C-alpha cells in the first residue's frame, strides 16, 4: 500500500460546497496519510472536463439552482459516469445524492434528469428537514450507526436497483423511515458533518473499496504502535 497513490476527485466544490462537505476529501486524505499512503485531491470545478481516471469521487450538498447547474455539467462531461461504470467509488451527500439518482424535482417544480448511478427519485417534501440524524447501518454497511446533520427539502424514494443504507433512528433522511442509498460502490446519504469526519468507519469503508482491501486490512499505525508499546511494557513488568 505504501507506494500507491489514490486519486480523489472533489466534484464541483465551487457549486456543491455549501455545507463543508469538501472536508470529506481531507478526512480521506488524512486517514490514508496516517497509514503511509498518499492521495491526491483534484478539484473538478464548473467548466472543467471531468476525468474518468480517478479512484474515488465526492459530491457535496448545495441549493437547488446549484444542483441543476451541477447535473447539467456532469451530463455534458460524463467522466464520472464512465468511472463508475469501471468500478470507481462514488460518494454523494444531499444535493450530491439527488444528482446521482435517476431524477429530481427542484422546489420550483422543475424536473431534472439525474446521472442514474442510483435508483433514486427525489421530489420536494412539504417541510424542510433540518436537524441531527442517526441511521442504523449495521445490516447494510457493517458499521456503527451513522451520525450527521441534515438540511434539505427533497424526499427520496429508493427503487429496486438500489438499497437504502438503513432505518433512521432520529431525523428524516429519505422521508420514508430510511436513509441514503447504495448500488455497488456508489453510496449516498443526506448526512453532513462532514459525515466522514463524524463517521471514520464509513471513511475507511470507502477507502477499502477504492484500494481493493477490507477495512480490517487498514489498521491505523498509531493503534499498532500503542499495542506494541503496551506489549513491551507488559514484558518489562510481569505480574508477580
Ligand atoms: N437542494 C436540495 C434540497 O433542498 C439539497 C439541499 C442540500 O444539499 N442540503 O433537497
């Protein structure tokens, strides 16, 4: 792992950057650094072509107009869709989640065709969902519950070709008692935080997918160091 460099694409941070979700890229990069692996983070801005060669793509939240602009750009420059087709990891948050679905309708009633990487359709709800969220994801992701905060009007119906991440224990999420969506290595959620800072196990799951490893094969060096140090200490001071 030490000589591989992971390519992370931060997709349209200039328009899908309202909720500090760009921090997800920093979390992934830092967690790799701690393990002696480097990652390059490429900002893919509005107007830029979208490269299809990266390992992992991140999309953040934004308001309706920004979201419509984003989906038009990504449909015109389909590098992200090509990357997903060859197995790259894609992670979307809120507006990014809705953009990855098949269709979303903005609050002005205008329908937009999504990228179709998730079987998910979004329409405006009657009331904005704002507040803390807890989602049970043990069955689907095998990790501790996810925590984050939400701020969205859209409600999302997940179809048969995708699965929700799990039931919400607190908050609104998709609006039907579930949260997020997953198809293969395309994963999306309504949770901000940045969500990968709040949920390191989710960060490690995405990294494991991108590296072709399992999360348990990605121990953090400081844990190993502490363990070795404690083992040495026990040897120095055996119980009488
Ligand atoms: N504009 C979308 C909505 O309100 C997404 C908002 C967001 O990304 N926080 O549903």
